[in-house]
C-alpha cells in the first residue's frame, strides 16, 4: 500500500471544511445571510442577550468583526441591541422575531448540507466519522503549539 504524502490528511480536512462551508454559504445567501452571520444568530439562539465581547470570545473572532456583523444583522432586522440594565456602557444583543424565524431556515440549511456531506455513509460510518472528528478536534485543541521532534522526520 502506498504511503500517504505528509499533510494529506490536513489538506483533505481543509478541503472538506471549505466545501461544506461553501455549500452552506450558498444556501444561507438565498436567505440573505452572509458567512459568519449564521454563527452569531445560532449563538444567540442558544443564549440570547449576550454582549458583543462574549460573542466574539465564544466564536473565536475579534470584537471589531463581531460589531460589524451585528450592525449588518441589526440593519437586516434579525437582531436588536439593548443597553444593559446594570451598566449603560454595555450592550446586549437579542434576536428579533424575524431572527428567530430565520433560525429555523439556518438549521434546515445546516441539515441539508450535512446530509449531502455524509451521503453514501451508513449510520455506523457516520457515527465513526463523528468519533474521528471529535478526536481530531480534541487533539488539535489540546496542543501547546510547540513542534515536536517527529515534525522534522
């Protein structure tokens, strides 16, 4: 059996991630949403009333990026910004009724994209894939980002 080229697994993971995000972005665009907006709305659906800073930390993006995206979503009528009752300098972000209705469409788009991604895999293979991806995520999130000696073989 031929040995896989170094980095082939990462390249394939990146390709699969890029393809799935492109397909999802296309479906979301039909609803008037752009890349990243869905993640903010889903985060608020899980925990409405978060601050922009908390959203930025949760989603792993910079605060200016969150602010810009929140402003767009607010202009589209999906979100509303309210001053904190305890600290007037702080704002909290909430889904509007239109935003809540759009959540259902976002979730449907995600389900369709996932269904396409695992097409041809039986339930057992899908479960295995989930376990493998969990392990990969765990491995990558628990690193100290220092190269180990095997990186130079």
